C-alpha cells in the first residue's frame, strides 16, 4: 500500500514538472481522450494550475470536472481542496454563491473521510463566505462549525474565522458581538506577529463604525491603530489609514479636514511597500477635491501623475472606479461633458458590480448634474431620483444600525445594572444572617479545627511520601526494563546473531539452499527482535531520524497508511529521555496496530519555544478511556502515563468508540 502511494506521489510530481512546458490544449486533449481516471485527474490538475488567475471560466468548468472525478475515485481530500479554491470565483466572478454552497455540501457529505482539521475547518469557512451573499445567519453557523473543527494548532485559521464571523455580525447590526470577534482576531494575529492581518482585523472594527455613521468612534480607533503602526514600524500601512480618514471626512462634509488627511496620505505613501491601489485612490480624491475648488492646474498636475503610472486597472476594479470618477470630474470642469459622461457610466457599472452603495449614489448624483449641463433634463431627474432613493436607503440603514448599536449597549448596561442590584440584595441578606451563623458555627469550627489540622497534616505527609515512593519505583522500573532490554538486545545481536551467521556460512559451503534460507529468515527475525528491544538507530541516527525510520517501517510493512510532520528535536533531551520519547511513540503506534483497527494514522512532532508537542491520531474504533484505564490487564496506557511523568510532561487522551483516538503529549524543553 505504501509503495503504491509513493509511486502515485512521484508520478504526480514528475507529471506536473514536465507539464510546465506544455500548453493547456495538450492537457485538454488528455482529458477528452483518456479512459484512465487517475491520468485524467492529473491532467485536470495541470489545467487548473494554468487557469487559476488567467481564465476564470475555464477554471470553474475544469474544477467541476475535477471534483466529480476525485469523488468518484474516493479522493475526498483532493476534492475538498478544489471545492475550496472554486468558492471565490463562483461567488464573486459568476455571482453564483448557491452553486458554491452545493459543491461544498457534496464534499461535506463525506467529511468522515477528511482527517485534516485545517481542511475540514477550511470547508466551513468557504461555505460561510458563500453564505454571506445568501444568508448571514447561516454564514455565522458555518463559522461556528469551523471553530469547532479546527484544532488548537490552527491558530491563524481560528483568527481568520473570528475575522469573518465579526464581519458577518457587523452586517447583521450585532456590533457588540462583531467587536468581540474582530478584537479576538486582532489579538491572535498580533501574538503571531502576522501584522498584515492584524491591521486588516482592526480595519474591520474601524469600517464597522464608519459604515454605520459612527465617524468619531471610527477616528478614535483609527488614531490608536496609527499609533500602533508607528510603534511597530509598519509605516507602509499609514498612507491607507490617512486615506480612509479622508474618505470619512468627505462623508461628514468637512473638505478642509479631508484635504489635510489626503496630504498626509500622499506624504506617507511608500512606493516600495504601500499599495498602489491606495495611491490611485489618494490621487483620484485629490483631483476631485481640486475640481470642486476650481483649482484646475493642481487637478491637472495630479491627473498627469495618475496617468503616468504603470498600473493595470483591469486587475483592480476599485482603483479603476476611482480613476474614472476623478478623470470624469476633471473633464466636466473643463466643459468636456460627452467624454465625462462615458467615464461616469463605466464608473456606475463598476460600482454596481462591487455593491458599493456610496459610490453608486455618488455616480447617480454626478450623472444627474452632467445631464443637466447637457440639457437632458429627463435623464437628469431620473438619475437624481435614483441618487436620492439610494441616499434615503443608506440613511435608513445607518439609522437602524445606530439604533441597534445603542439598543445593544442599553440592554448590556441594563443587564449589568440588574446584576449589580441583585448582588447587592444578596450581600445585604448575607450580612443579616452573618452574625447568627458566626455564633452557631464558631464554637464547632474552633473545636474541630485543631483536630482536623493534625489529621490533615499527617495524611498529607503520608500521601506525599507514598506518591514519591510510587513514582520512584515506576521510574526505576522503567530504567531497569530499558537496561535489561539493552542487554538482551546486545546478546541476541552479538551472540545468537553471530552464531547464526557462522551456521549460514557453513551451509553456503555445503550447498544446502533450503536450510540456508531458513537461517536467513531466522537472522532477520533475531535482528528485528533486537531492534525492538533496543533502538540502536537512536545512537546512529538521532531521535528525529529514529522516529521517522520507525514510522516508515510501519507504513511500508503494514496495511496502516501513516503520515508524519516531524520537527527536528535532536540534542534537546538527554539520551535517557530520548529513549522514553521514542518508546512513547513506538508503544502508541503499536497500540494502533494491535487494537485500533485503523486504516490511517498521523504522527506530529512540533518544536515550540518552551516545549515539544507530540500528537498521534488514528481513525480506528476508539475506546472508552475510563474503562480501558481501569482494566488491570491493560498496561499500555499506564506505561505511557508513567513515561510521560518521567519526562515531567503531560498526556491527554481523546477517544470515543467508533470515532478514532488522539494521544497528545507535551514535554518541557
């Protein structure tokens, strides 16, 4: 089984590498002509790599074929990865989030086949992203499921989930919950030094306030973010924050402050690190500002800067929309109404595709003024009505969200006040009864206190001494067992093994092939027993390679498919401790083979700053921990626990019948 998987893996790698020189038509021909499903899957994968960013229609078409074929071949994890990649183009390019949800559901129907927590949690995140376009409440349910399925090691993915759930709560007007989630995401990103995402999370909080008209609150949060950026030397983000503050001032109708913020944004822009899209926005907004002030020379200067940029607007709809609006404003101020009209119509189309209500309203308003200047009063009125209707809609939403925000604050404060009042009432009642209780209990407590203290002290000393004695006995027993194993292993290797080699040489001289083969088989068994008794590869290879060697041996010589993620932990522990760590992994894998009835397993050894975490999981039948540990015939778990104590570590067992088992060990460095 292991050899077959290795062959398939190298086949995939070699096919992918050689395919880099082939064009898409070559792989399309394979897809359309071959009857070999595995070969067809590899060809589809090559097409997807080539169309991912260049041809969304082809990418969607071939992704659907890949997912169907992968599911037919029972390659559910491969289908899951492609379903996750397909969600964004289906939802945003094809505007068909329901199909994205249907495809992810088809994969989740067989989620029991998915053992990777990152993959399973990721599927729920992607379904949640699609559901944000359909049903925000269902999106939040998906993000909740993602948090359940991610493991504690998937901290960045957990942060992503909090970020997306916070954004969904914000859209529902649940600002308290949104703020809590976005703050959690911010803290995780900051602790992991993922500053790009940290900034993004804080911007989510700021945008939540800005979009709902809480401009003062947004500015307060933005000022704190700017200060943190300066402290962390994240100067490349400053330009974007000043630009966003300028846009808020524009919404507030404060052109003087808008202009000051735009100049700060322009001054802090870093050509090597800051976003060029932000630069387009800054220059575009400055052009519109100068046009409003009738400063055409300044407006032309910034338009020339914008048009001299080597920037492909087709790849960024937001930047293109800003450029079109700025140039249209300049042309209108110059009296070139027809040219301005063409640009504004294009801007309106882009604004609608992005769903930006403020920009849609602004486009309608500009079109209304432009048609008025052209003398087409009917279209001017129609566009004015559209702008007014959208403005009223935005105002109503903002008002509703403002009421929801303050209502939530009111309810929260009301509950806190009620809790404080009830606590005060309870405290008063307790004070009334306190004197009586003291009189009744003082005598009894005083009489028993001394006697109980003596008993407690003696009992504690006895338990402590007994525990130390028991742990010392267990540790000495493990050391003694390891020494005895080493001695027997050496005797087998140096004694019996050497004698069998002498017998083999004599049999070779006599020409007795049948007996020679029996002796060869016996020699291999003796060597295997010797290796099991004492892992010589620890001395020869080091603990990291010894663990990898053991895993490879199991993978190649048993039906169990086992994968591994092993960090280098050489020269961290003493030789005696390394043997115990090796034995823990060896005995855990032995238990999977003997009792787990598993098809697959995974071993993870992670080196952190202060400790080593070892995780061993399988998809077997599982067991009841309490029942197994109390079974006097079951020594496996007890031995693992004793070895863990020997290393001053912690052991955690997660298992249920028919649901697999996870053993996790944590050892201090």
